[in-house]
C-alpha cells in the first residue's frame, strides 16, 4: 500500500477523523520544534504539540488505529556527540 501524505490542523478532531478513518498506521510529524519560539509562544506550542497529539491519540483509539510512528527532533537535545544519534543514548 503506498504512503499518502495528508496535511491537517493538528488539533482539529474533524481533520483527524477524516485522516485516520480508513488507515491502520499514522506517521506523526506535526510537532513544532523551534526552541526559542517555544519560549516566546508556549501556549501555541502546548496547543499544537500536546493537545494536538492528545486529539490524534483519542481519534486513533476511536477508529482502532493502533500503530503510531512519532517523529521527534534532535533540535531540542543540542549538538550531538556523534551522528547518527543513537536512540539508546
């Protein structure tokens, strides 16, 4: 099955309902990640990153979608000692 890219408002239940309705897996790349901007706009980042992810998880549960691939960014961790960055430390 080919991948389909869908772009929606991260905290919109209606958008997620439409997006996950016929899917078995969700790849979540909707998080905001600019550290300086998140300090200046914490509520916007909370709304998108936390509340948007909660709405997605609830919608996935309602549609029995059990697989989530979540992407995080190395931006929040500073400069790496080595590349690629290993998940276990």
